[in-house]
C-alpha cells in the first residue's frame, strides 16, 4: 500500500499557515516611476527605500531609462495602456495605502496614472518632480503641462529641488531674490496641491572650521535648507551641511521614504522630519559603484557594526546607557544626521 508523501521540510504546518494568514501586511505603496538600470533612482531606488522603511513596494514601470550613474542618455516610455494595466491588475488584488509618483515617461503616461489616482482620492500621494533638463523641449513641455494639470490636483506633498520647482511652478519669476517655499506652495496650491517639500535651498555661508560635508573655500561652511510649506507659510524643515560630492537618487529616496511614512499613518510634520533624517543618513553612508555619482545607501542601518579599534566602533557595554543626542535615529545604531537649528 502506498503512503502519502511527506511534507517538504520548509512547508508550513497548519498552525504556521494560520499564523501567516493572520500576520498583518506592511503598508503597501504603489510607485509609478522609470526603470533605472544603474539602481541609483527610479523604481530601483523606490523599492529599496520603501523596503528600508518597512513598507511593501508595488512598482509600476512607466519608462525604460538608458543611463549610468553619471548621466541620462535616453529613455523609452511604456505605452500608457500598459502602464494602466500594470496598476489595475495589482489594485484588484492588493489594498494600496500610499502612492509615490516619479517620472511618468510621457504626457500620455501622466494621463493614464492620473486616471488611476482619481479612483482613490483618500490615499495620500507624494509626487516627486526630478530635473528634466535632459529631455528635449518637444517632450518636456507637454509632459510638464500634463503633470501640472493632472497630477498636482491629486498631490498631498510635491517634492523637488528649489530650482526645479521654481522653474516649474513660477516660470516667469524674474526677481533677484529666490522664490520662498511659501511662494512655491501658493503656486502649487493654485493647482490643488496641499504642501510642497522644497529641498536644496542654499543658505548664506557661515565662517568656521570646515567639516567633512561642509567645507568650502576660505574655511566657511555651506548649509542647505529643506522646507515643508503650505500656502499659509513654512511649517517645518531641516538644515543640513552640504555634501561636497555629487549624488544621484536623493530625491527619489526622500519622496519614497515620505510616501512610506504617510502610508503607515504618520503625521505629516513628523514624517517630514523622519524622511529628511533618513535621506541624510543614506547620503552620509553613500557609495560610488562606478565612475559617476554617489548612490544613497538605503540600508545603512543594516550594516554590521565596526570591529573594536576601527573608526565607528561601538562604545563598551558599560557605556551603552550613556545618553548621546546624536548617537542614533533608532535604526541600527548608526550616527544621526547633522542638524543645524
């Protein structure tokens, strides 16, 4: 008489299966972005960031980038119907808790994504506007117009570099004074966006001893400001010392981290602070995989601790309880970002 096959060693028992079924799923964030083969930004950066923040990524490919860590050579937009079909199939199966919008490939891709977003008005959307100076004008102009008309009305927080957002939201700005975060928020608010997170606002240099990330000519230190603003004014932000090296993927990292936090139910201003701190630490731990820019290390907190006697080695056990306001951010015991208040 034949016997029943034995279960595989890794097969869950009935009790284990019940536990798996009852385990709460992490917040699921759908990211619409380009496939970046360098792994620095785009969907690759979003997936790594969302995972590092404890969320589950639902990546939707909008364009195939041809790039390395130094520059973008070209891109091939995905057909708008294919973009929509990718998302619809997943959304019929999985409950989404947050959206992240990056580069959508084409004006038609923007329209397809906007139609999907319109069916979920209560799910928070973080939109990131990268520098699109590499696009031809005949591609960039219709794309930006569609983004302005269709994505901004659905956006909770628009994230972007100060210059990029100024060129996009205030194209006729001709004052010698840089546009403020509030002025950018007013312009975005006219399109329906509730908040803007403006990064890379250059602050006047301060004299003093040059630091690893802030040294400049003459021994002065350059700081940049990152400000969350609404049409009513600036709400919160963080000032950091400026790194001396170039990075790729920082904006995708910041916006994906924020999307993960909002999807998990974090309050906006607290989420902004944590997302900025996370981005700063990914840059501080960044690495250069090729001959181009430095890539953020989104899993800086998962690195093994330094050996005794090496730079960065942990304090002896008897000193572990000594409070240090800059010791950690609660993830892996890595140094906290350098803040200037």
